[in-house]
């Protein structure tokens, strides 16, 4: 397993969950067997979890659980969270497939369409139960599964499945912004900053490596760099890579500054 790639995916997963108000919780296993995963016990109504699961090989399970009163809105939120995770990995070509078991899911479809999420392969099956299951398919592979029953909505995925469809190589397309956190304490802030910049419509790449940076390796128009002291002051350094002009910009004003440069 590529540990650097794994840590990158895990950082994206955790950051996505935390930005959407999910709290971290631990995995719990039945019978002491790590392959017998069961839903963890948590006081939090919305939580995410990750951990190793030993089947044929060591793998990493990642997932999220919403134990609020299950409804069409609860399952839509969990599906949207899973989709945001993929989007933050720059995986955008996927299909969401939903199956309903004894539950009218027309309202689910309407809510997902309002979120601009494309749903395919919808199929209703007769059942005495009342649940919905879904999978997210990338390159003909189901890489995320989840659903909703009477007590919870959830999704889960495995790093090995994400690894098959996620291209970790640097893009050949020039970025608008290259984000370079300078210390480990700033990595989570880099994720949040990068997500906001991407949401504003800019192409951005975040360097989580903390390696010594060489200017000629950066193919972007601007670079944003900062350390924990900058974050305490709520500011970053914005560098025009064509002219080497450096500005100190408040984080609240960063998107506006980029738009007018």
C-alpha cells in the first residue's frame, strides 16, 4: 500500500466529514474479529470513522453514520457527503445507484437532483421492510456503498477500492493556485482553504508533503503559503509566480483577492 497516497486520501476524507459537521469516532468490532465490523457506539448523532480491517489483506475502511431521525433528508445528506468526498479527490465521473425496499424514493431523487447529483439505475423492490440502499460507481466499480434503515443512514468505502480509481499523479493542466502549508500544524487548514478556493471555481492543488519546494516544479499562476503563525493571524502569503510579487492577504479576503488579480 502506498502510505503517502493512503494518508492523503484519509486527510481528504476526514476533512470532508469535519467540514460537514461530522465528529470522529472509533470502530467497534464484534467477537474480537476485525473482519466482523459493526456500527460503533457513539453519543454523537453524526460521526465518521476509519480503521484497519483484516480480510484477505490489510485495508482501510472509511465511513460515516447519521443517527438522526432517519428520513429522505438524512439519506440525501449521507449520499451528498460521500459525493463530496469523491469531488474533493477530483473524482467527478461517477454514478449513484439507488435501490428502495418498500419505500417511496421519489422525494429522495428530487432532493439529489436539487444538489446536482446524477442518479442512475433506480429500482424499486417489493419488501415488508422500509429501507434504501445505494452505491456509487466509478469506472464500472462500486467503490462506496451505503443506505438507510429505521435507525440510521450510513456509507462506507475501502482505501483499496478508492486506490483503483484515484489518480494521485500531478495533473498536466496548469493550476490557478498551488497551496503549500509549511508545517504539520497547518495541514488541516490547507485542506479547508483549498476546499473553499475550489468551491469558488479556481483550479487548486494542495501539497501535503511538507517537502522542500522547488519553484520550477510548480505549474500554477499563484502560490499560497503559510505556517501555524500565519494561521493564528488569519493571514497567508499570496505569491504571483510570474512576477514573484508577494502579498500578505487576510484569509477572509483571499477569494476576492484572487478574483481581481
